[in-house]
C-alpha cells in the first residue's frame, strides 16, 4: 500500500512552476549534477519542520531515512553539498517563492472585521540569541550574540507583511523609521520602544 509522507504532502502546496521559473531566472541549477534547487528547498523544509539544529543533524536525520528518500526525489544529502548549495545559490530564488506564497496567503486568509476601514498593522521586534563564533557581526554583549527581528504584521489577516533582521543592539524606532512603509491612512499599533519625539 502506498502512502505519502507529511513532507511530501507539504511540498504539494508549493507552486512548483513559480519556483522553477525563479530557478531558471537566477540560474540556480547551473553546473548542478545531483542536488538541485528543489532538493535544497525540500531539505531545508524538512530541517525546519523537524527542528534540526545543524548541518550534521540534517545529514544524520535524513541518513536514517535514506532508503525512503527516493519518494521525495532526494539523493543522499551530505553536509558539504548542502553547505555549498546554501552558500552559492542565489537567495533571490527563495525570496521570490516567499513573496509569491505571501501574496497567495493574503488572498485566501480570513479577514477580521473592525468597525473602521483603515488598514490595521502591528509593529514589534523580538530578539534571538545566537552563537558569536557563527555570527560575529551580531555582538550584543561581551560574550553574547543576538539577532533582532523587526516585524510588521497585518492584524486583519494575521500574516506578517514585512520583516527586517538586525543585530541585537538596533533600536526599534530607528529601524521602523528607516525600513517600514505604512499604508496610506493606516493605523499602526506598537509599544513604547517605537515612540519618538521628532
């Protein structure tokens, strides 16, 4: 009896033709013999959904399932191959896929109704601790590293519309003024970290 894996079912939700068009546009499969851009995306989705923390974890976890990988069209995944793909392939391929999925999600997401018609958005930031040896640019304290994600959130659809990553020291109001583009006549909700008196 044939049964699809959960990951295989997740992959069917992705617009493969849009992804392939982006791969073609940015030459993502140039000089590739085995590990295609689609294989890279499949591997990264697996790593994210299963909570793998490193390239070694990904290789080990997929290695255990190696006899079943052909169902996903995946070759055996090696750390060096995945590291090279992550370092050398054009990031705009994944960006184009993200924005296409975001647009599609916004169209089908149920929209909350408010008593006013103005666009309503929330703005906030959260900090993630990171290893300084891997992210030396993200020095937060003497021995700690941190990355801060600043996010603009559509409160009607409950979908993020924009995000910026900075080091942990970046001030919320500075990033918001430089990066966020509020919609005309929109209402923004934020905490006092964004207050500024210009």
